[in-house]
C-alpha cells in the first residue's frame, strides 16, 4: 500500500483503505499473540519455529526465480 502514489484521488483512497486494514489486522494479531502467551508458555518457541520455516520457504522460492 505504501508504494501506491498519492497524486491520484482514487489511488490515494485505495492506499489509505489498505493501510487502515493493515493497522486493524496488526491489532488483531497482537491481541491473539497476547492471548496465546497467556494460554501456552511454549507460544514463543512455536512462533519462532514457524517464522523460521516461513523464511526458509521464501528463500527457497527466491532462489528458484530466474531474473
């Protein structure tokens, strides 16, 4: 969303709408993270595992793209 130009009114409205949605989703994710931390002491370990797995998958995908 941040890459969208602001000189066109429609594009500016789209940009502002997308940024608003992203901000709202970040609040939801933070809330869920706090709930998970209260419910499970292993949540940080689980999140670290999945974040590392995601990063490895992105690197693997990027290495197979021919520019």
